[in-house]
């Protein structure tokens, strides 16, 4: 076994002794035959953001080869509301690199993510997954850079309230058991996601925990490692399916809903990003954030209002985006500052050898940690269309390089203070604000529509559909109407409880 595969938790990678990106049809057939796999599942994401399933029982070697060679037909109009019933037949074609052993199936089963193709055999232009692919291709053509992202999945586990070892309300950050009740669930989810190809950074309990109507609400988070933006999206949709399926087995409810109730921590889906050239990060130069990184930040901020159309897609999203809840409202960026929209996390830029200091028997070593630096876009939440959000962020990063004076724009929007402090109110008033409702988000997308359509990335009909979809919520004054009425907020949350 080589270094790439030796410790990889994905059993296909271990057995085939090659990275998933190199999987071929012959590889999958060998694994299937050698491990007595009886079924194949084709998986793909519909408009609701959920992973769909098409089951195949393997009848013979020839039948298996046919499944993996030709894909299958599906009804696109039942998956996407913008596909006309009169021309709804689509092909789903398996992407071999995404194959994973289904961790829940009683019958040995291999699952494979699929791409959509039209009746002419061309990639489906309006498929969110293909829009992301086009966005990344345009980014590479314009800048010569590739784009990597990683997501943070924040979620609440909801169970019967317990009296033993209660956690302190809103003080659950990095808590351990027995005060954190669902660490075992989190660790099991991480293990299954990793075995299915997800590249996980870490998991931990989060700030939010509270009791309501005899139920315990406990917030946790699983965070991923940065990888190719297209693969990052695939990993997130598989992870959300695994987490829901596992919660069902545990007999508890999991929700990625942006907000549960007033005054309690909401759940975001922050996205960390970095720019790469020939496999190396270009985010840092001489210990400070590079011009390329600042240029991408300028792009994020310039399109921030319309990015909510992909990352904050129902009215409850805007109950999370309020001051004093570690969620952004102002369009600005800063270092290590959780009140900004784009945060530059602590990045190991010190020259001090902290490991040698903490471990006196270690010899001091000068290491370069600049590859670890990312910048974090903090607005999105669990309602996001993951493929369109990642496509939108890719467009925004590319747009930064197409702007006039992006570095000047980045300088103008930088803050080094807590923007919500009363003393900084004048600075806050200088900044643009994120949308406060779905209607505002749709109007922002309408203003920026031409930018998303450049380089033939986003089809106009998709953007028009999203704009109309958001405006139909008619939620312009909803936050003011509901106020702090917990019952009305819970009714709204229940409506969008299983978003994304």
C-alpha cells in the first residue's frame, strides 16, 4: 500500500490501492465482484437539495457492466421544477470517483453519485452540479488558479430532555460527555462520512444547547478539509444524507435549520476557501495575506448580497443573520473577527515553534504552515443549495480578478474591531448590509444577474427561477411581524425544519 492509501478510511481506496480520483469502471467491477456486492445505488441531488436514490440489483457480469457503462434514464421534471414535463427524460451517468460502500445497507451495496445529461448526450446546462463545474472551469481559464473549499456542517440533535449532567445554556462549545450527550453520534457520523470519501478535519460540540417543551436541543459541528470545490460539494451532500440516516437509527431528530428560536445560537454552514496554483496555496506571501487572497475577498464582498440567494434560501435564514449572534449582517471582512462576513482565521503565521515549546524533548523545527490558510465566508446556512452556493462563491472569487481595483475595495471594507459594539456604530453605518429577507436576496440576485451569466456559467432561466422563487416568500417585514414570539418562530422553523 502506498502513502496515499495506507491510512485512508475509504475501503475502496484501500483495496484498489489508488486515490478515488483515479477510479475506473474496471476498478469498481473488480471491487464489486471481489466483495460480493449485490446492489448498486445511483445517487443524485434534486432541487430540494436531498440525495435521491435509484436501486439496481446486479444480475450478471454483463448487467453490471451495462449499469456502469450506460447509466440510466430518470424523470427530470420530478426532480427539478424548471424542467418541462414534455422534455423531461434525462440520463444519470455515474461518476466513478464518488463510489462508496453504503454504510447502512443490509445487502452489500455500492453507491455512486451521478451527473445529469440531456437527450443529446450533453451535460445538462441547468443542473446545479454542472453549473459548479462550469464556474470552476471559468475560474481556471481567467485566473490560472484552481479553487478549493471546505464546509462546516452545524446542526442540532433533538432528543428527550435528560436531568443528569445538564449542559449550561448556550455554553456548549467544545463540551465533553457527559455534559455533551451526542458525542458518540458525532464520532460515528464522522467515521461513516470518512469511509464514504469525505475528508474530515474535525468534529466538536458547538455553543448552542437549550431545552424547549421537554426536548433537549444540542448543537454540534463537523468540519471538512479543503479540497477541489466540485469534490467538496459532493462530500457535503453525502455527509448530510449520512447524518440524517444515522440520526434516524439513533431515534433522534437532526436539523440543519438556520434558526430554532430567539436568543439561541443558529446553525450556519460556513465555507472556507483557498486559491491554488499547481497544487500549492497562494493565500500567503511573506507571512501575510497575499494580493490574490485579498482580490478573492473583494469578489466575495462585491457579490455578497446575491450569494445569499444560493446560501440562505428560506425565511428562517434571516432570523439567524442578526447582530450579536456570531452571524454576519454587515458586508465587511477582518482577521479572526466573528462579527464580519468574511473572516481570516488564525493562520499559524508566527515563527515561534510552539510544538517544541510545549514538548521540550522535541528538537525545534522550522515548518511552513502557509498552506493551511483559508478565508471563511460566514453567511450560508443549512438551507443552501450546496452546488449553486459553491458555484456562486467560485464566480465571486473569479469576479474579484475582473474588478477594477479589487485591492482598494478590500481595503475599504476591512474592519479590525467588533462591528456590533456601540462605539463602532459610525463604522457600521458606512458598510453595506446583507439582505434581511428572501425578497431582498432575490432583488440582489436580479442586480448581479449579468455577472453570474458571464462565461456562460449560470443559465438565465435558472437565475430568473431563483429570483421568482425567493420573492414568492413575501417575507419583507416578517422579522418585525414575528418579533420575539417563540410560538410563531417555532411554527415557521417547523415548516422549513428539514431544509437542504
